[in-house]
């Protein structure tokens, strides 16, 4: 009886008000939000919404304001005029309480509220605000966007969490000391590129590389020759023809190392020899980057011989296109960027709780519903809003809405393959599956009256499930029920359709990423279907359901000769030990937890030693979505600390405990003793480390330019270490060799790579300057030697017209602000309080 009632209730919900996609109108209300203080009460912060009636009539209690913000728990006061209510994950609403008094035209209501949690970034402020009015019968009217203004964070209580372990705030004094380390100058030449070349022999003299070029390529390398031609034409304005003055030859050579290449430059000619087409491609990229370091053509290049190859088979980047979508042309640009630096894997996170981004023929609801977010009561036509984008599910100009058609995805596959990049698709199951669950619920509603078998064919939900759980991203309904046969049919259908896309693109799907992470405690415990299934299978604990699911999917993939990949959760039991049932099944485990304070930094080596092939994804080094610093205006997440270009430089795949040099407080770690009590990587398990990968989860993404900003310059450390996994400095005692190489690394970034990115019209971050008053004189520095530093002493924000700092200047101002400017980019503001 209970099940029947639930089904009828679900059917009824299919006909309720859903996504509103009419034309936008401006609201008669505006909002200003102000952060208060972290720790205002134990584990809480306070904040204030200022709601202004901009209309000409009284604002009665017939409205609801919706917005998005990183999950927190509101604490409502009994006497407040408004109520703040959590709906799901980042989605909240504010509405009049019983104490509400109508707001007169022109007046502002100050709504002060307390929330459990903390905020240290302006980017964590509310966004995506809109208002919905009700008519006299309680019917919702057209949603209307609301402008929300964020009061700038200017008080240290807004970016400080009492008793929290975290780095010092990057004020002028702190940054000045950090920047001083990079004051050493280096003489850079054309060979200072990323990734660093393993072997260079200067043979004496120079060769001229003309602006007219002839390319001679063996038959196996016509694709590489064509890409080289396009790069020479687009980047240097070359003419490529049979009459070219400079000859570039692409030839095969024998070498056992995959991707190996050689370059010989002499007599105004270039010869690139490769062990395979990928090696030839790598050699061509090295040539292009060397030419880029010389300036405009024609130019002179040192005669030399180069021999080079990568240490890591897997050199990847993961981009989350679920939380915030990225259009196809941006994916093409990202592929070009990756290929510039010889990266060879693009991992696309195609599904998650907040979106499904790939067309699956036969499961149209996945993109009709789960690729769109907007105002809805029941999510039968779109998902709830999330992050910055408001109510309109029809607005394709936002990053909330969009997907790749089958043809789009095949174009991406072909484009990447030409540049020797393998695209790994990820469909995250059985957790992080809310978008798929809601889409299949809508499919169920659509067919329930006409074809019950079709309605239930791919259903992922047990409607009678009373399980209580809260996921890591604060969802209560994001886990598919793996005791239902329809869940397996769904996953197999998705795998087969994606496999066909690869086949029709002329490729082989080699790896399928299952996700498999963050299934919350409590899932399935209230499902009679799950409990009965456990009895039938002789399972003793709920965890066995997930292992059964993974094993079944593994069998599906094995039959298709596709390797299963997943986050490290798949390979681990609750106590952090390896899950033996998958150890010899060639499951590629992506290991991310290497935080010493969390006692999980030994997991990668434990898994490798137990027979798991792994990809290192260290959160402390390689999560590119982590904010560069604690500065309130630096975008990005910070749950795993802060990651900049020097954290990525520090990662050591074969000495992982030395990859983290500072704890969450910013205190130095004794890396020489860090390994003594932790499991070492066995020599016969080194081959299990397949590579490195940088992650970009997109909760804070607001544009593709923000992706580029988070990628560069921090991605250079990933590029370098994936190619050169055991740098010479890591084999040397003491810190001198490390410090010298780190300084050279920075010099290469600022002197060679940032100008290259600027020419490629790729966004990047300019680090903030240091400012300090010493003996009454204002000192300033930057670890970008050619950056301009401009400052103010009147409290205003520095801009391109502000005073230019060139030498120590007398200063007795109580407050100094400064920014660095370089190649059309600017840093966040550095603040110095002069006591």
C-alpha cells in the first residue's frame, strides 16, 4: 500500500509546475549581501542580506527569493521577519515569516542571520539570485532575476577562521618575504621550455630558421607534418612549400622508449626523428616552443642535438563540465593547450549531481532534463538551479545549461586524437548520480501510464527507500539503487553508446572512468529492495552492495576490452586498506588524498604495492581548482589547502611523502624524516604508477577564462613532473639544488611561458606583489621581474594610472595597497597595514 501511494504521488508530481523558461524581466527588488565574522558563535558565522524595495508600491509577503551558495546550515531566529531555508546542496530560499511587515517603496529590510560553517572567500558569497511572486491564489508568477551586490571583504574577521589550521593571510609583509626568494636572475635561452628537455648537446654555431619552410615527412607522419605546418603558419606567419629555405625532416628512428624523439639542428636545417608518430609529434612541439622563445622569424637557433622522452605514460588533466558547462570550442582550445606542453590525456567529467553533459541515444531525458537547470518544483523538466546562473533553463548563454551532442563528442575525440591526446570519459556512479536519477524519474513519469515496462526499464530509484544520508556536497538523493536490475541496464546502455561513439570516430574506447567516489554513509539502508538483495547474495554489510556493483560493471567492461578506472574510493575499504577483490582486475585507481594531517598520504603506495595500477592526483599538489592562496579575492576551493605553481613543482611520484613541504598552518615539514614510518613504494611496484593528473572540479567556474586562470601558471609543475618524474634535485641531499631549480622554474614561467600564453590569447594569473615599509621607505617586489607594481596610499584600489613603484619611496601612510600588472593581466590587491 505504501509503495502504491508513493508511485501515485510521483505520478502526480510529473504534472506539477516545472521549469519556467519565459523571457526574463527585471525585479523591483535588489539585494546587497555582507559577510560578518567567522566564529561569531562556535562553528558559526554571521551575514546580512539587505533587501531593498525598488518598486513604487509596498512589498507584501507574497514572494520567495532563491539563491545559491556553498552548502551551510542556517539558524533562524524566532523573531526574524524572514526565514532562510535550505532546499538542496547549494540551493536556498528566503521568504517572509509570520513576523514580516510589508516593506514600503524605497525602504530596505536588513536581514541578519547566523549560519553554521565558515566563509573566507568573496567567491563563496550568494549568487544566482531570483525572486518569484505569488498571485492572490498562491500561484507562482514569472521568476525575475535580482541583482546582488557583494560588500567587499575588508576585515580580517571575514577571512580568518578562529582555531582553524591554515596558511597566514597573504598581506604585504608576508608576500614580500615569499617573493624575495625569487630575486635571483637567470640567463635563459631558447631551450628553456616546458617540459624540460632531458638531453641537450650544443654542437657549436647557429642555424637560421627562415620564414619559408619545406617539410619532408615519411608516410607514417603526414598528420604530424600537417599539424607542424599549421603551427608554423598560425604562430609565425611562415610560408610552407617545396621552395622553403629551411628544411624540416620528420623521420623514424628505432628506440624502445614510447614517445621518444630526437632533434638535430645544423646547417640551417632541422631533423626530427621519432620512435613513433607520438614521438614525432613531441619533437615538433619542442621545435615550435623553441622557435617561440626566439621571437619572430627569421631567427637564429643554436646548433644542437636533443634526445627526449616522457617518464610518465599518463600525463593528464581532468575537467568537470557538469557543475558548469564548457562549450565544444573551449574543449578544442584546451586540447591545443595540452598538446602545446605534450600532455596526452583529457579526462572529461561528464556527469554528476548537478548535470549530465553527453547525449545518449535512447535516453533522451538525460539531456532534455539533466543538462538544464532552472526554477522548478519537481525537477520533471530540469534540475534545480546551482551556483551562479539563476532560474532560466532555456538560457544557453549561461554555464548551467548545455551538453555535447553525439557528433560534438566525436569531433572532440577526433580533434584530440590527431594531437595524440586520449579522451577518458567519466560517468560518475553509483554516488554523484542525482542528475541521472532525476532524468530517469522523469522518464518513468512519461511512460508510466502507457508502457510500465518502458517506464521502469532504466529506473535508478526505489521510491519506497527511506534511507537518510547527506552526501559530501549536501545532497540527500544522489545515490542510484544498485540492487535494481534497471540500474545495471542503465550503466550498460551508457557504456555501449559511448563505446559506439569512439568506434564511429575511428577510435577504441580504452578506459572508462566510473567515478565511484563519495557514496555517503546511510545510502541503501532504508531500501527493502536493497536489503532483500543482500540476503539473496549472502552479503553481510551495506558496503558489499557497492563492491557487487563495481564487480558487475567490471565484467561488462572486460567483455568489451575496456579498462575500468575510478577514484581511489573503489579500491579502499572503510579502514583505508586495499580492497583485495579488485587488486588483480586491472582497475586504474586515481589517488587524491595525500594530506599528511588526514593520515591518507600512504594510500597510493599501499595500493600500488597491492597490485593496483594508479594515477597520482594529489590534492595538495594537483587539484588545480584549489585557490592559489588565502586571499579573499582569489577564486577557487580550499578544502584541501591552497595550490599554486610551486606546489605542483614539488610533487615527486616516486617519493610521494616529500611532495608536501608545509602543513595546513604553513609550517615546514621535515621531509627527510617524513618517510621513516610510512610504507615505501616497493621497487617491483614502481611500474604501477602510470602517471600524474591535475583536477579541475568546476563549482567555482564562471567562465573558461577562469579555467585558464586556475590552470596557469600552476599547470607548469604538472607538465614538468609528468615528463621528468625524478628530477636531479630530488636525488641530491640538502635544499640547495631544490631551491636553485625552483628559482629557475619560476624564471622560465615569467620570462618565457607567460609571454607565450599571452600570444596564444590564453588567460593566466599574475601573482600579487609584496610590499613592506623598511626604515620609513616603501619597498615592493614581485617574482615576475618585468611586472609593473602600482600602489595607492589613500585606500583606493590600484589601477593602471596609479603610482608606479620603481625604487624605495618615503611612506608614512596608514594603509598601502598594490597590484602587479603584466602582459595585460593584473593581480589581486596586496594590503599593507602600517602600524
